[in-house]
C-alpha cells in the first residue's frame, strides 16, 4: 500500500468531503480516503498495482476540486 496527499484549492462545504471520499473510495485499489475540510487536504491509501496517483488526482479534478500540489 502507498499513501499520497493532495492539497486542494478549496473546499466550500461538508458535502464536498462526502463527494470526494465517496468517489475515490469506489475506485479499485483505494483502501482509505480522508479529507480534511479546514486544511483542504486529501489523504489516500491505495494499491499501486491497481491505481496510480495521476488517476486519483484526475478523479478529484473532474469532481470540480483542482489539485494544487501532491506529495
């Protein structure tokens, strides 16, 4: 398992958290998703054999939450 963190441009409401966690959580290979509202950060634990960091970032961006940086 690998862990990555994204810094998002902004989160405007608690439903944003549910939307991101739900969509990332449905992806094959994603084990755990944690979104921190106050800091606009996303932490994802995933299996590199099934999904990669770019796919995770693209999913979040397509949901309408631009990724500013990742680690």
